C-alpha cells in the first residue's frame, strides 16, 4: 500500500494490527528537526515527512511508525533508532519474501 501511495491506509491497518491509535501524517518539517527526512512528534501523535516523495517510502514510514509504537507503550527498550531500523527492514524483508511466493 505504501508503494502505491496509500500511506494513510497502511498506517491505519498497522495501527489496528498493533492495537494503537493511528498516527496522523503531515508533509512538512518541525523546529529542531528541519534537516531530517522524517520525524515522529509524540505530543501530536504525528509523523512528519520533509518531502511528499517519502509518502511512498516503506522504510521511512515504517521507521517512524515504530517510534509511534514505542511512544504508545509497545517495545519501550533502548537503542530506539537501531530498533526502528530493524523493524522497518524486517517488515520489508517479510513482505518481499511473501510477495515472491504469492502468484500475481
């Protein structure tokens, strides 16, 4: 769905799956984070993307969604950035494996 440009739908399904409130999504930047590709603002429960091209980037959206999960009380461990990267890469890897064995 993310690759198809349906990021909001994907985030809604992920939120439902993990039992958390759906984060909102906005293209723009946040003070003190203007030079990053994306960031999650916990107070707002919002993912900010610096450019609309990231709306179709599974890695970026899944990485930021992990921050939302963590803020929601899921997996409150250390090494946040490393774990966010692992979450995104694992999700993409699993999807790729599934896609390669599924016809059509």
